[in-house]
């Protein structure tokens, strides 16, 4: 029994040594096995956060009395709220439509007189795009106002009366507090990313492996024509998926479309070009189905899901993660879709995000063309 056992261990040792040598020679395996976990744990460990911190809230003081300033002092002391002091409701509403603030606290011109009479009413408008975040912001603002009220009551107990502040909350863009208003536009982004980048990279890389594309290269067909031939079918598939998503959003989930449908489709076409360009570039660089799938997953689908603002607001994460998120095309597409679905045609935001997507689409398609051209020689 001893010789067979010895032979088994020798063969196992030889095979293990061979696999280790092969793994070291193929650096991509080490990158996926060691580098990928490190990148993911650092990005998502620091980046994933369901906390709401430094929430920008516009404070419109139409009453500049000491009583009004004292009432909002609790917001300035809170670590969860970043008050933006304004004097115009029109300016505050513009910031809310552009989603630069998550709420508007309005103290009307008769606030101090109402407080002296015993009951002052303040208006609180909250951005309802993310229903869960809106409820948290509402609780934070009410808590900060309650703290200010308790300080005033303590002073009043030593000499004088103190009125009560009543908050009149109202949720913008999502009066019902339905979470599907927040999730469905983000799901459209994930689906467009999956069809554009992930699927295209996988399928085209499989053709590289089988030699189909090399066979085309010996024909008079030009590289740009090959890329367009790959681009057009998946572009049509993506538009079909987009149509189904829009129908489901409107008739199944009842998400409002307050912006132009033409703009929603145009923005989606831009992002689809971005995703297709990324998929073609990945497949041209790797020419390997496994590597293409991993690279597409790491560079497109997972960042679009985790770091683009789909699951949580990027303003609540560390600055480095926020910077990474701002480099992703999906971040601008999500912002654009949510604005068009819930707020309407906010043109400064639409033009900015659409311009960024157009630049990404042009750069990625040109890069895919150049990468394919280099493989011809």
C-alpha cells in the first residue's frame, strides 16, 4: 500500500506545482483572485452607506427676527443637516428641482408674531425621489427644531412664555412616499448597462476566441464597418429593452413621467452608446470571454449598482468614493432619468448630464475603433 500512496502524493505535488506556475504566468488570474477582492472591499466598504449625513436643506428666512434665528439654530448645530440660508423661496425651489438640496424649511414673515401668540407654523418641503431618505430628512429637521424649542422653553421657564413650533411637512415629486419612484429609474440604468456593456463584451469576446472576427479581417470589410455591424443589433436590442422598461414603469409601477418622453429616450440612447462602446472596447482589449465578463462586471455593472447613486445618495459617502462615483457615466444617467421622471425638464441639469454622456460615448467608441485597428496588423 505504501508505493501507491507515495505515487499519489508525488503526482498531486507535480500537478499543484504546474498549476501554480501557470497561475503566476497568467497575471490576469492573480489580478482577479487577489486584486479584485482588495478593490471591492475598499470601494464598497467605504462607499456603501445607508446613513444620511450633511444633508443640504434650504432655509428660507422671510422673518429675520431673533426668534426666527433661534428656531433654526438647531439645524446649524446638527451634524446631519447642512443648512443653506436663503431669503427667496423661488431660489430654494430651483435648488430643489435640480436636487441640490433635499428639503426647504420656510419661516414666513409672521413667524415671530405667531410664536408670541403661542403657535407658529413652519413649512417643510422634502424631496421625495428617495422616499426612505425623505422620511429621514423630515425626522432630522423636526428633531433639530424640537431642540431649539426646548432651549426656548427652558429660558421661558425662567422668565416669560414660549410658543410652540408646528411643522407642516409636504413631500415633493412623490407625495405617496412610494419607493418605486426611486428604484425604477435606477433599474432602467442597470438594465441598459447589462445589455450594453456586459452582454456586448461577452458575445464579441466569444467571437474573438472562435476566430470569427479574424476571418472577417482578411476580407475587404473595414474595422469601422465591423464595429458598426456589432453596434447596431445590440443598440436595437437595448432600445427594445428600454421600451419594455418604460411601459412597465408607467403602467405596472405607476411612476410618473413629468419630463419629456423624447428627452428620456434620447438620454437613454446616449447612455446605450456609452455602454456599447465600453463593451466593444473591453472585448477588443481582452479577446477572452472570461476576462471580458469579469472586466465588464467590475467596470460597468457593479459600479452602476453600488457607486452611481442608485442605492444611496453619494453625498453621504467619503469624498474619495464620491469622486469615483462622479467618474461613472451611470451616475449622470441616473441623475438625468430621475430628474426627467420626477421633476420634469430641468434644462440646466439635462444639458449638463447629456453633455457628459455624449463625451463618454464619443471617447469610448473612438477607443474601441482604435483598439480594433491595432489588432489588424
